[in-house]
C-alpha cells in the first residue's frame, strides 16, 4: 500500500495507463534565419491557442464553466502580448524558439512559485503547463491521447496538468494517481469536478508501476494498492459498491431541508475561510454560514486590512449567501495562527496567551476597525458577530458595548446597518463552559468550538501527535461540557450551534440532537452526510443513546457504544 494525498473522493479499481514523461530537452542553439524561427514560434503558439480553445469549449460543455476557466486561463497567458513579446525579442537576439519560450516561462515561474499566496503558486504551475504544451508542439512530440484510453483505466503520471485532465473522458478513467500536486491544485479541482477518485503526491509512483498493472485508488483515505492480492481486491470491490450506494443516497438529500426522523427542522450551516468559499457552501447546499474564520483575511495580507477592505470581504460573503445567516468570527489571532505584521511577542505558552478576544480587547483600535466593517456589512444581509475564546462575562460585555458605540456613531452619521445585529460567544474554553449559564444571559447566541474545547478540557495540544490519543470530543468530560453548554443556552432561550469538527461526526450527531443543538456548522463537503445522519434519528432514540453513553466512564466504551448504534 502506498500513501498520498486524498484529492478526490471515491474508490477506483482498474488497469494502469502510465503516462511517461517525454524528453523535452533541446539544443539551445543560435539561429541564423531569425524570420523563419519567429514564424516557427508563432505557428506553434497559434496551434497551442487553437487546441486550447477547443479544449476549453469541450470542458465547458462536458464538465462545467468553472473548470473551463482554468483552461481559458492558459489561453489568456499564452495570448499575453507582454509574454510572447519577450519571447520574440529573445528570438530576434538569436535564441531558438524553444530557448526563448523556456527562458521567459522559467522567469515567470520563478516569480510566481516563490510567492506566499496559494493562488499565485498555482499560477506558476499553470505557466509550467503552458510551457510544456508549447514545447511539445515545437519539438513535434505527440502525447498519448488521453481521450482514447480504454474503459477501466487508472491514469498514473508524474503531474496531471489541467490540459491533460481536460481530455479525460469520465466514463473511461476510474482513477488518477500522481507524484506531485496537492488538494487545491487545479488537477485536484478538475478530478473532483469529474468525480474521479484521485490520490496525489505518491512518491516515485511512476517508477513503481508499469502499464496494465492493476491498481486500487482509494480517494477517501489517500491510499493506493498495486496488483493487490485477492482478499484486498474483494474487500475494495465491496467498499466501492458501498461508496457508490452511499453517494447516490446522499444526492437525494440535495435541495432538501434538514429534518430529524421525527420531523424537527434543524439548521445545517458551513464553515468557511474566505468570502469566495461562500459559493462553495451554497453549491454544497449549506443553509447558512456558521463560522467565517475572518483571520484568513488578515493572514493572506501583508498589512492590516482596512475597514473598507474588510467591509468589502464580509459584504461579498453576505451577498453570496443572499439573506441566509452569516456568522462571522472576529479575529482569532495567536495560538497557532501567526500574523507576522502584527509583531506579536513570542510567548512561552501561546495557546494560553495573548490571543483571540484577549488580543482584540487589548488592541481596541484594530478591533474597532473590524467591528465597524462587520456592522456595516449587516446592512446587506443577516450578519452575526461571533467572539472567539471567551473566558469571562466581562469580555462579551466589552465587545457588546463597542458594538453599541458603533451603532450610535452610525446613527449620527446616517450609515446603514442592521439594528438587530447579534453578538454571540464561541464556547471553546472550560471557563466559558462552566459559566455557560452566566454567559447565556449576555450573549445573543452560542457556538461551540469543540476543536479548542477538547484541547483545553483535556489539556492536550490539538496538534501534538504524542498526546493525540487523548484528543477526542467523545471523552466523558468533553461530552458533559457540551451537554451543559447546550442546556444552558436552551434554558436562556438563545440559539446554540456548533462549529467545531465534531458537529459533522456521524457518531456525535445523535448526542447533539439529544442535548438540544439546533445549528450544525460543517465543512461544505460534509453537508449532505450530516443531513443524511440527522434524518435517521428521532429525539427519543437519540435520548436513549445519550443516556446510555453518559453513564459510561471511558472514551473507548463511549465510541464503541456509538459505533454499535450507528445508522449508516
Ligand atoms: C474550534 O475551536 O472548534 C473552532 C471551530 O475554531 P478553530 O478550529 O478555528 O480554532
Ligand atoms: Mg477555536
């Protein structure tokens, strides 16, 4: 078994077609006939543009508009007169077409690949893709025609470029394995759009396999098997069937409300990091945003985003969600989230230090900018402000009084906002949990952050693998805490949600239903799974299971009991 990155879900079993790397070396010779060389280059460029235009139109029709834009991006690059102008200049100075193309592309590649921004780094791989395609035309290299591979093929290649992916016929390719590429690479995006299981970044895989080998591609776990024995093969044939059945069942939940088996409607929201992710939340059928981690806006910048910059970002998310609720968490800086330009002092215990609301209330000018942007964005939809890492009642009071001050200022200046804008607490510390009854009197809503609540309750660093065996939201202490928080919120009549990872855990969902949780905020890709699980439980069944589980003394027994009761 080999491990890689699980980039596109599903299980594929098939016969390998190894797409070998071509030798793209060339002699960087000085050319004599400059005009002929310029024509050779221009002809190759034209051919590339023609082929890419056809490919883009084909992808638009077969896969989708968003995916076609990736291919069209290559066309834009190749059509950029600045880029081709540079190449022609080099040819005029006597360089051959291949050399000119490589020099200019390599220069841009170096520039983009060294940038911190993931999008910019993706540009670098697009440039490399364009360079390879044009180089092949110049060198007269014919690729394997991916569009003609036989049904049941698993493609194995060093790097699957968007131009290669765009030729894939979904019915024939059952799996993709590569040596490079990550979850957010364009190839991964295209593989997901085509719904072909893919495992990327498997070291040396092109050297470990040959054509016609049998491969299992487990895109759920990021595992592959080459020429597996009979037992492994038959277990994966069963797993594949189960997966296909499950996916078909999940599709039935698209566009439906989130309802328990006995008819109670719940809210199923999404966690996002950027305004654009709101589109994904909608595509995945999320009913709102339960956690917009605003710190990404700060981390992806080299300066503190201004009030206008923040306002535009929040407004974008709010407008995309078109009237659906958007819960935006204020800056959760510190701990494991560093923002270099804030020049925060190094700390002995960053997770217990000057972070999140503590930092914000200590830097009120900065916090005021964010709160003003949030209150302004509330004029465009249903915005809720959520305060992270609350440990005392004073903190939530202080934030509320800052929001009141902003409202007063906006009233005086005639700036639009939603007068009903809510301010709530994340409950993610043992302190907040123990005083949930007191906080519920001050906060407009609660959202339970189980990622941190588990960390702090269990005293385990959530990133430390040595103590990971203790890091579980199913520990009796964490479960008691969750129960108390939900009951305190319900008693005070405020909405209680959960935005930690546990909200999407099929084993946790019936317990949360029993405790009275009404809003579940999950990764967009898990919306349908969560909706499906919720649909299977009645309150009575969930209560019986919860009563049993709460009487158990260890996490192991709790998980075993939940697994035995699970409804697939
Ligand atoms: C949490 O702590 O559960 C949470 C949702 O926030 P984060 O993972 O960003 O700390
Ligand atoms: Mg947290």
